[in-house]
């Protein structure tokens, strides 16, 4: 249980740190490639003519986030928690 929570913490911190790095590097021409991102979206709609259900889910990921998630998983593997 501890290891699962620690993995979630490392991945979540990698996502947040990567988003911060990407936003900081967006204005620097030499580091702008770290801010390059793509969005993935899922948009199901259920229309029953009386009730309409619309659910939208969008996730954007940048190069900096991919790098920091990989570093977070590497750091997780280096921890010696039993």
C-alpha cells in the first residue's frame, strides 16, 4: 500500500513539476520545445430527447511533463521502501 501511494505521489509531482517547467519555458525561444503539447479529448453525448447528458474530458500533456514523469518513475525505482 505504501509503495502504491508513493508511486502515485511521484507521478503526480512529475505531472505538476512538468506543467510548471513547460509554462516557464514557453517564453524562452531556446526552450520552447519543452512547452510543445497535444490535447486528447473524449466527448460522449447521450440525447434522449427529454434529457441530454454531455460529458467532456480533456487531457493535455507536454514534452516537459513526459520527461518529468519519466524522471519521477526513475526516482521511484531508486527508493528502497519495503
